[in-house]
C-alpha cells in the first residue's frame, strides 16, 4: 500500500492544512486592501441628482445608438409628473408623419395635465384641397 498523496487532477498542487491557512490569510488580506481603497465616507455619500441624471442620460444615449440603427430618441419626464408614460420614444429621422405623431403624443400628455379626463387622441389630415384645416389633433374625453 502506497502512502504517496495523489492530487485530484494532474498538475494540481497538494493541499494540506498549511497551504489552506496561507491561502485563507492571503484572501482575507486582499479583501481588506480592496475594501480600504474606497473610504467609508466616499461610499456612503449618495450621488448628486444632476450627476446621476447626466450619467443615466449618457447611458441611455449609448443604448439608443443600438436601437433602430441609431435613429431613435427619447423624451423623459420625472416620475413625479404623474404621466401615464413618463418616457416617449420617437424616430428622429423618420417620416414627417412619424415626427408629427411623436409631437402629438407630447401634446396629448400636456392636455391631460390640464384636464385629466381628456384621454383619447385623434389625429386627422385633410385630403380635400378646399378644407383650410390641414392637420387636426383632437384630445377628447373618453366616453
């Protein structure tokens, strides 16, 4: 019967009590050094709201470059505004109809701020050359 120690796999070091204790001490020391790199006062200070807003806006801008070949944009309102949707997405290089629809939705949001019962958006475009009203955006109270 052999007394030779065999590692779990070829090339693996022998693990004994001493190597385990040394590895544990090294791990504890490295965690303490990494933790000391950021002082407790720095870690506890919250990010200033404007700094956070700018950082998130840059992140959103980067994400939008990957949406629709970079042709999308967003309008973002504060969550306290109470809109049904606080974020509007639109196509910044789309057709004139797409741009008109995007701004009509923003118009409808403003109309609901004035009158919360105004919930339905109707858009129209005159096809009759005699009609002086070329474009119509109507916000009505849903029945």
